[in-house]
C-alpha cells in the first residue's frame, strides 16, 4: 500500500511566546503543497520489521527516523504485526517544508489503512501530536490556521485558488533548534490570520518572524526572496524555519530556469 506525504508552506509565522515545556507558541497558516515523498508499507512476509529509505540521503540514524518512530508508536498502541516500510525522499530536508513531519503523519494514515484499524481523523491527529508539533496538520491534507505548538488547528478563510506557487531550496540546511535559538517572542499582529483575499497586499501585512535573524546570517536566502519579487511574485516568504523560500504568482513561473543549481518546485494551487 502506497501513500504520498506532501510538503507545506507557511503563510505568515509568528513566535508569540516561550512555553514552560520548552516549546514555543506560534501562529501561522499552514498550506499543503503537492511536493511529495513516496511511502509504502506491506505486511512482513518473514515476520520481521524492516525500514528502507531511498532518494535523498537520511540525516539521522534509522532509529531516530520519524517514520520508524511512528511505526513503533502505532505498533505499541495497536499490537501491529511486523511490516516492511520503504520511504523514498523527494521533499528537501532542513528546508521548512515539513517533509519529516509529513512522513510521520502519513505513516499513521498508511498503517491505519493497511491493518484496517478504523481510526478517524481526530484520533490519528491525536496520535501524531506525540511525534511532532506540526504532525497533526498533515493527517487530513487541508489548509489550517495553527496555534499553540502548531497542533491547535482551525479553519482558515484564505483562498489561493488560481495562483501559482514556486519554491526554491538553496544548499543551506537550517535545523529547528538553530532557527529558534535567537528568536525573541512577540505578539502577532492583530487578526493577521485573516489577511484578506488579495495576496498583493500581504507583502506589507504578514511575514515570517524567522527572517529577522536568519536573513543576516544567510544572505543567500534573503537574495532569493528579493529575486522572487523581481520576477513578479505577488508574495514571497521563507517557509517554516527555512531554508526554502516560496513565491506566489499570477502567471506560471519558470523556477528551474530562474534558479539553476537549486532544488525547485512549481505548480498551480
């Protein structure tokens, strides 16, 4: 059985406070993007669990991979029989696109289907919370306004239909720990989560707070954002804690032509 874990972008991202549990409270709109990994699971024919990753090289030991952690969590909760799991990575890592979290969430979805567990979306989202703050978002594949650690999801009224999206991933890896290290929490702008229907106005009204200290450290990323605006993006931003930058366009972009040597993705929303 096969599923396709998807990426995400953040429309606005504000770090509003430090929590007593060591995490931060945030406010953001998370939007699903069909830049996909491939995740397959089959019942083990030899009675032994196995995990294999292809595509982009793994950055962590197998036991620390979020897919394996998700398997162990689900196996412990539901006494699942062994499975063979294969992850083919296409979503860049260290990019702020949520690929690892999406892989973990889709492991839950995949095992639910494979072993006919009958879990509903809310139950799977609750399980996903144990694996990462933004994992619940990837369960249903819909856009959400996210608060708390990122796990408190609600409906968003933003409409991006008809727009084109282009994403650029430079050869820079930014860990979540690095991104949060110099963050100074501050209140989000009042009612920013309803920025109106016209993204042309977003440039001066919503932003990603991580840009404030990551752009001076990584000027290459700041230059990509400037270039996207010069190429007629109606809105451009760092996504998540970076290092990928995206632009929203009214006309089809030509990302691989505009940014040779970088990893790029484009599509219509």
